[in-house]
C-alpha cells in the first residue's frame, strides 16, 4: 500500500546531494538580469511588509496591538513564512513541466524537481528568519524555551511543501489549467490564513458561530504552520498542547503525500507526452 | 556478441483531439467517443548488438525522431517492449542548456544531472571546453551563443558523460564542416571502444561511410533493414523516383501513406497498471482518518 510513498521518499533521500547542488544552480540563474541582483530578494518583501503594515496596522486597526503583541511584530511573524510558502508552491508546481524535457534524457528522478525549487527558495527564507529573530529582539521579546519549536515547525513546513509540490507538479503537468487555479487558491489562502488579521476576532464578534468559522479556517494546514511560528517566537504554547490539531496536520500531510506519490509514479514515464 | 538494444513490435500512437477538453477527459479514462489517432511508429522490431553503428534514415515525418526519443528513454512506446542494456544518451539539436548560465556553469550543471561526482566533473571539464572549442565564450551566458556554438557545447557535454549507447539525432548538421569532422572522429573513437551508436542523418555519404547497418523508416514502418550500402542505394532510388513524380502524384502518394497512419481505437498498453479491486478501499482507508480529524477539528 505504501510502495509509492516509500519510493518517492527514497529518491529524496538518496539524491539529497543532487538536490542541494541543483538548488544552488537555480539560485545562480535568478536575478541575473537585474542590476540590483539578489538585493531584490529582500527589497520586494520589505516593500510589501511596509504596505501591509500601513494599510492593516495603521489604517484599519489604528495601531492597536493583538493580544499584547505589536501589530508589526505579529504581521512579520506570519508573513515571513508566507513569503516562503507562496512562491514555493507555485514554483514547485511548475517545476516538472518546465524541467522535465531537460532531464528526461538521462536517468533522473523526476520526483526531486519540486523539492529542488523548494530548497533553492529556502536560502532567502533562512536569511529572513535571521532578520525576524533580530526584529523580535528589538521588540524586547526575550527568547524562551518555546523557541526550540521553530525547528519542529520548519520541518512541518518543508515536509508539507514537498508533499504538496509532488501532487501539484503532477497535476499541473497533466493539465496546465491547474497552475492558474492554484495561483488563485494561493491568493485566497493569503487572506484566509491569519497573516493580516487575527481570526479570534470572529469569536469576539460572532460568538458560537464565529468559533465554528474559525475552526473551519483552521483546516487549512498553513494556519497550523503560521500560528506555530508565532507560538514559537512569542512563547505562547507548545505544539503538543493541541494534540488534535497536530494530529490533523500530519494526517493531511500524509494523505497528500499518499495521493501525490501515487499519481506521480503512475504518470511519470509519460510526462513528455503531456508537454 | 551481446545484444544491447532489443525492440519488439514497438508502436507509438499520438492521440489527435479536436478539443482540449477531450484530452483532459482522457486522463480519467472517460471514453466518450473514439478519437482519431496517429501512428508515428507501427510495429517496429529490430535488435542491435554491442559495438554496432546503426543509421536511421527516412523522409521527414517518418518517425526517426520518435524512434530516437524512445531509444533515449524520453518517450515511452504505446505498445511493444524495449530493452536497453546500458546508459543511453540522446544528443539532439536542442541540447537543453540553461540560457541564463554561462557555458562553464552549464557544463557543471549537465554533468551533475548526469550523476557525475565532483571529481569526475573536474576531470572532464577541460576536455569538454577543448572539444567545444568556442574560446572565451565559455564564460558568457548561453543566450549570447550562436546556434552553432550551442550545438557544439551540447555535443561536447553529451559525448563526455560516457554513455554506453549514443543516439545522435541530426545534431551534426548544425556545426560547420570542421566541427563535423571532429565529431565524426570522436564517434570513430566510440566505435573503437565498442560502443553502440544510433545515427540519424540526411547525409547519405555520412551514413554509408559510418554505419554498418541501416534502418529505413517509411511512414512509421520499417521498410528495410540491412547492410548500409544496400539500404542507402534503395533509399536513393526511392527519393529519385519520388522526385520524378508530378506534383499531383506526389500529393496523392503522401496522402495515401498518411491515411494509413491514421487509425481509430488503438489499444495502448502504456501505464497499464493492474487496478486492483481494493484500490478504492485503500484510498478511502486513507481518507477516513482525515475526515474524522477534520470533523473533530470543526466541532472542536
């Protein structure tokens, strides 16, 4: 039953060296045509954070904080993982149909293509994570033992993205429309994940019904990851405090991986026919 | 001598869909109606032993590239079985170089993709640069290359990744004669090492001097297999005969041949996987925990 999953995981582990080397090459090709080069990796997120802070923090909230956390800090804690998640999803889903013609002439494990994109994006993410750490220090948040959880949540994020990349890259190769569909889903999820606004507002304003809506929003796995980052940095809770949610997250990750690897292995020899 | 490549009743069918939606539906095996299909290869069988050089000859659209893609493992046949013993490397004009990277980086990238280790890359890099012979352009991004330079670099890299079976799909026709000479020399080297080579070209002269055996493909079918001089002679006789036909006759001949390639309802057996009965059960077994946890989450 788990033959396909095992094969896909085996390929990821076996070719980790290859994944790393090719991820480095991906980075080298990017931003080559811009004068400011890799500086844009940080400039464009900074501009976006600035505008969201101004519109949502100052404009809509009038500078009020969220449960004692300054809005700017709260926003940055959610948006920095998102700046990694969103492009990784879209790029991972396009990776197979963009690259398969290059690699199909050799014995190359196609299942690592989405992973390569995710790993090459992670360089920027880890630098931003460092900046994030400095920002929390500047806001006077003392690092607590809870911060260790960051390792756990980063693992969650990578495993989920790799599993998700496997299924989306296969679907996008079979039908290119899926890519467009996925992009609009991502745009939607940006607003349905607590990045710009706190979902506990729903409970405050609508009571019982609001709680139900919040629970439905929690089904989104990115909710788990983004709130997890906040829990870790702000020292709010441990990931095992809400066992049901943690279990739910891993079950949905497993389900996606299960169907993703099944679909991938079934079609991988015929990807060239769908280009 | 050991058999290197064995093709048995290979066919390749392309579906011709009238609408995009038909193609999409076929993914889910929803057969709403039989669509038209095109037989790019029809029942091709032959064997190639180690050290043989085989030429593929034929008119445009006769299936040479499809066959070389199947030999290179790029495409899967719709029917029949293929056995390839060894690592094959396909060299086509579009060498698959990354335009944004420099030639040097491309060498490294392609070698990594071929599974060479760092030390091995170190060893072959200078050979590749020397073989490509494009001077200081090797430090420039590939997008600034001329088409000749690209094919030089592509050929140089592929040749140095040490394949057992080399498939050359008209890659030599882009370079100038000095480069072609160099490539032919390199191919002689491969022949001396006892490697198997497939060679697609329109040059009858190269074919005759180079190949021992020639497969003449004619509208997807094998018209003749045999000793190179003989097949080339017959092929040239055919082209001569064809060229002497009047325009109408040519058209008629072509449409007759093409209509034979159009078929309906070809049963392909590619990715035919035994859909076992319990497949649905398994899938739902995976979905049930998700549903339970989701419900728990919603109801808190």
